């Protein structure tokens, strides 16, 4: 990313801006321990925040979902400064029934494209601020 530093866009009040830059997200509602994330197409996750280290790391665990076949999901976002901006790494671990796992494997190129598009949108948003 070009932005010199990526503010901790997951912690505190930043969640309401996720739909502005993270393409799959339509709405985010805070819960006691995390968030309820509404996705395009009707999918929802109820997530618990596991780690929130400002400007460094953010990790969540999915506690519940309405996505058929999915049984587990964890995400980690890592931010590290570079000479020209910020490196942002998104790691996802997921599991589910065999049909779900096959669908995820086939969808990997789309996930990568969506992530790149989302990061360009976030970069523009941060540079405009």
C-alpha cells in the first residue's frame, strides 16, 4: 500500500467504515465481544476479536455463521511499515464439509482479486484523509 501508515482500521470505531473499502462487506454491527459482519449475497459471521494490537495485528474467530457447510474461520491482518508505505497481509484459515472446502479451493483466485481491489480502495481512502 502507498499510505504511509495504516491506522488500526479494525479496532474501536473503524468498523462502520469497512463497507466503504472492503468489497465483500455490506454492514458491520458491533457485539459484546466482536462484530456481526453482513456480506454481499446474504452471508453473515458473528466474530470474536482475539487480538487487536494497534497498527500491527488484528485477529478474529468466527463463532457462528449462516454459510452452509462452513464450520470454522479465523482471520489475521498484519500490518508492517515499509520504506514506501505499509505491507498488509491477510491470512485466513477455514474449514467445513467437503463441498464447502471444494468451493473455497475453486474460489481462491476470486478471493485474491477481491482482496487486491479492497486494498486499493483502502489505500485511496487513507491517502484522501
